C-alpha cells in the first residue's frame, strides 16, 4: 500500500499527502521519511492519520522528526 502511494506521488505530484500511520509493510512514519528525504518531494506537506483512536499516534508521533 505505501509503495503504491510512493509511486502515485511520483506520477501525480500532489499538493498534499495523507498517510495512515498503521499501513502494512511500510508504515506511515517510514513513508513520510521517504517523502521528506527525497529532494523532489520533500516540500509536499504530509498529514499523518491513524484509523484507530485519533489523528496522531501520541506514543511515537510527537517524538519523530522528518527534516531534510
């Protein structure tokens, strides 16, 4: 799923990206990191969602930084 999203980002170059933190194989944090470390895509805002209890994973999210 995340690999498909990365392919779509490359094909369509969206203005904003929404990712689910709990995606299988490559989670939302890893996907965001890949986007932010790519020179072409790093300026795209990434909104991280969580389908379970809220919009942001309160355990790991606030402690992670995705700077380039």
